[in-house]
């Protein structure tokens, strides 16, 4: 618990299904933590009263928007269709469910907590056991999984984790269609189809907000770095470096080992 309450949760990002009790508890215990709501659960409630493919498309467009301009266009379209639908969504602060309002602290643009569903499926064999037996089962499962990841990581020869390398590979193809215009210093104006953005390589920012939000260069920044013949990997956030993942794995296993030691005492 002390890990979560330290500095009132500053630096943490918690995603929930928007349970009222949990929201109140977080406000009391970790008021400085960023709270995100699972957008799939918001949509599940929203569609009970506002059905149709148009509402669905606009809702998810508003949630996935990384700029306030894109978000407001989607919201105004919803308002045009139904004032009540607009009021329902406007009453949920956008920093809980829309990417444009997320802070860049956790370097993730995740909108869904389907990780919980995956975890629930995994622990099904232990769910009917006594609580201590269940906790021990989960501890051993996590330890085994960490070890599997550790062994897999030994085969990685690059500085970036496989997922990020895959993302950059997809970006590389699209970036070659960008038109890059140097502005001053390391700032650039980049055009991709009908979109025009401003990239600042020194500040590692782009007005599309993808770079700051995920820690991975967006297609516009990627195009600028290609134009300068720079090192793409050098501007990826350290969270995506392989040795960072190895360090976190070691710390996790140490915590599990310490937990085992305390139990034996």
C-alpha cells in the first residue's frame, strides 16, 4: 500500500471501470494519481440510450482524438445529432477518457483495461481457493511469467523492445509520404495528406501529440529525423529500451523473493 500512497500517488496512472466507490477511494488515498476510465465501459453505458453506427463512430473518434480540435469536432457532431448524448459525455471530464487530454506521464495512449479481463481469465484455476492459497498461486504464476520474459529477453539484440520496433517499422512506410519543410533550428513543418503539423526535435514534441503521449516518435517526427539522417532510436523514451525492461524484471523478481522470505519467517 505504501507504494501507492507515497506522495499521494504522484506519477501513477490508474485505469478503472468507473466504479463510484473506487473513484472516491482514489480521490481520498491517491489524489495526485492520473485517473483514466475504460472507454469500452463508457461506450457500453452510452449505447444503451444512444444507438447506431454514427454514434459509435463519433464516440470513438472523440475518445481517440489526440488534439482538442479533433475531439471538439466529434463532440459537436454528437451534439448536432442529440443534445442529450452530448450532455452525457460532456459530464465526463475528457482527461479521464480522451487521448488529447491525457498527461504524457505514463507514456501510454491506452483506452481500454482489457488487461483486467485477461488477468481474470488467467487466475480462474485459483479463484475458488482460500485467499492465502490464491495469493500464493498468483505469486508463483507472476514469478514464472517474469522468468519466461527474462529468458525471452536474452534473445533480443536491439536496444528497443520488439513492440516498439514493430511500431517504428509501420511508421517508416508512411513517413516517406510526408513533406518536410525546415523552419528554424530543429523545428519543422510537416504535411501528410491534408494534415499539417509542427515538430520540434529539441523539445521532442509534435502538435499531433502522439510523440509526447506515447514516448515513440510519431510519423511526422520520424519523417523529420529521416530528413536529417538522425538516429530514430535515440529519441524513443527510455521506457521502451530493452535494458529498462530487464531492470524492471529484476526488481519485480527481487520483490517476489523478498515476499517469499517474509512468508517463510
